[in-house]
């Protein structure tokens, strides 16, 4: 996914950060067990947030334990006990990673394309396995990714229309966090607005690179920015601010309606500090390197 939905550690309690890191590490282990070493490259803060959300809405807590990380076997770390939320997020990550790999082959530079071509057979195999476990989600992601490609091909200038596929995918991913119909409706809206947040933030973050490469960027098109110009790029990023603020506000409002059993501090930290902090960095142009692309999967983090 994107790498923008993450905690802001200075405002997170030590115990909560230990839990967050434990879920992050356990998701990494789950990816490795279900899909192999290469799948662990898809580990992201976004999918960790999704795992925290799913676990926060379940009646029972699976708890934590001490375990060893294969990347640092000499030191024991807190890990989350295995649960269905980790399996779901690992499977969903594989569905998204496959499409990210295909997009990289189609759109990126030579060396990234070469790496993606080498990974594609593995990602295709993992995606088939994940699709058998999550057939409905796989079909929805296929449809939305096709829609995304069509929108980019037509070079739509509507930022709302361009963000729709990502919003729909995040809505579907969040909906799976609960079996309660009322909660599912709230989660649908929460995920939809979260999808808009990450899409707009990614588009604003990617403005300069997209202009240099001649790649599609709805914010640039909607603001009539055609060449790399620092003043115009700054103005275009600022134009996305009200879209981001409105979507973040809706996320927070939807969250208040959820029946959260645990990890409330972690989730609020992401919504109230993490995302706004990333937004500030993106809109000010402070972020020079970004973790991923708007369409989705290979990601940023191997350490928290």
C-alpha cells in the first residue's frame, strides 16, 4: 500500500508502542509463514494499522508473548499471538502486492521494472493462493485496479474520481473487521475516507516525480501544472489540503462510532498525530523519498 498510515511515536505510550511493534513483527512472521521470504517485503505500516483495527474490534484478545525475530535472533521481542486478523492482512497484502508489481513493470524506471519482472512469477503464485482464501476481495480489487488504470489512461482531471478505486478498496478491507452490520456500515465509510486520504497524500507527495516522468497525477492536471515549477508545485499541494482535511475529519467522526475493545490509544494516535504529521510533511515538500505508488503494494518498512 502506501506507508502514510503510521503511528507518531513521541505521542505514543511505551506500552502501546510495544504492542504496535509486536503486531508489526507478528504480521511480518505471518507473511513469511504463509507466503515465504519475498512476501515479507510487502510489510507496511498501513497493513499493520489494518491488523490493529481488526484486532481492536474482536471480542477476544489473543494476547502477546516474547519471541525471536529472524532478522535479530539474539534478542527476544514482544510478538502478538497468531490470530485471524494477521492471516487476513497477510492475504490482502498479497493481492495488493501483485498489482503493485504489475504497475511497476508498466510505469517505472528500468531497474525497478527489471526487479519487478523477476518478482512477478512469485507474486502471481502468492496472489493465486490469496485469491483462493479471499475470492470476493480478490474480485473487488481486480475490478478497482482495472478502473484505476482506465482513469489514468483517460487522464481524468477529477481528483475525486481518481481517488475512488483506492477508497473502495480500503472500504472493503476495513469492512472485514466486523461481522456486525451496523459496525460494517461505519467501517465502510471509515475505510472509504481513509482511502481518499492516502490517495490524495500520495498524489501530492508524488507531484514533482510525476511531472518529471510524464506520469499521471490528478492534482497536477486539476491545477493545470504541466512542468516542474517549485511555486506551482507548492500551490498544487496546498490545493489538496482541504480535501485531506475533510477526509481526515470524516475518518475521525466514523471512528468515534465504532465499538473499539482495545488498542484505542494506538488507533487514535494514528488518526490524530500520525496521519496529520505525514500530511504536514507532504504538503510542505519535506518528504523527498516516498514509500510506494498510488496503486499499491510493495512498501516501506523493515523496522519500527
